[in-house]
C-alpha cells in the first residue's frame, strides 16, 4: 500500500527565514499532490495543488516542488511569519486522496 | 457564506451509546467525506459519498454508519461496535469525487467517550 512520510518532529525557525517541509512517498507516483494547513482544533485548509507533470508551483510566499524521480514534494514558505505557525499536511491522489501525518511548523518572532 | 458546518464542536457520550455527528454543506458539492484524526496520525477515511443515496466504505469503516439522503447532508453515526471512538472527526466535501478537486473541511467534532 502507499506510504506517505512527513517529518513528525516540529520544525522551528526564526521569523523572516524560509521554512522547508518535506513529503516523501513510496511506490507509485500520484496523479497530483496537495498541501493543506491545519491549525489546532480546526479542519485543514487547502493551500496548493501540483500535478505530476509540473515541477514547481507558486502562490504568494508559498512554493511547492514535485520530483517524481525522488518521490518527494517540498513545500517552502519564504519570509516566514509567526502567523505561519501551524501543521502542514500533504495529500496524494491515488485512487483516492491519502493524507500524510503532517509536520508542525513553529515560527519564532 | 458558503461552507461546511459540523455540530456539535464537542460531544461526550457514555460507552455503549450510539452517537450521530452532523455535517452540512451549502457548496453544492457532489462528494462528501468523513475522516477520523488521532494524535500523531494522519487523516483516516471512514466513509465517502459521491452522490445522493450512494456511499462507500473507506479504510476504517467498522463501527461506523452513514446516510446521504440529501445532497447537503452526510451524517455519521458512531456505533457501540466502534472499539475506540474517542477522536477528532472531520467532514469534508469536494465538487466531485474524481478529478482534480480540493477538499473543503468543516471545523470538526471532538468526540469523547467516557
């Protein structure tokens, strides 16, 4: 079965730096990959989608890359702010959407 | 305002009791989903529905039941057969089941079984 790995340890960075989160998967490459943000006690919110034939996608301070050879997606937040502190989930579309466990990001002032 | 509502936000039940979690959407989406989230685990799919009067089991359907009598509504019943029902439950919807569609999530219901 498909396995999705996101770093379970929290990522701590200083305000203004670039945060980079990793999503690795095994076996088959998905048709597309999505990133969501989840705040404590709330439902996830969709951020970005990248298709298997796309290398990179950008939206304001967010950038997602998708490397089907490495079976990896990287999610970058540039000029990070304390308000970016949250858990970020990747989700891969195979027969259905499968979510990773998420990585918690903490941005310190 | 378009969106998904779940109620209640917090729910407490005694062991052995069935409980129904509400999920309503006014986004005119065909597909709806129920997920369970436990600490340190990803979202696990319980049931999903691609159209009214149709639903399919997800990865962890045992001990749960759903209905989809209206497009807007997809209630989840947690039965006494569910061995460990205490969890955070999330309802979601998307335009369709297939294709490139983002999922919209409700605020969640935290169920605690005493």
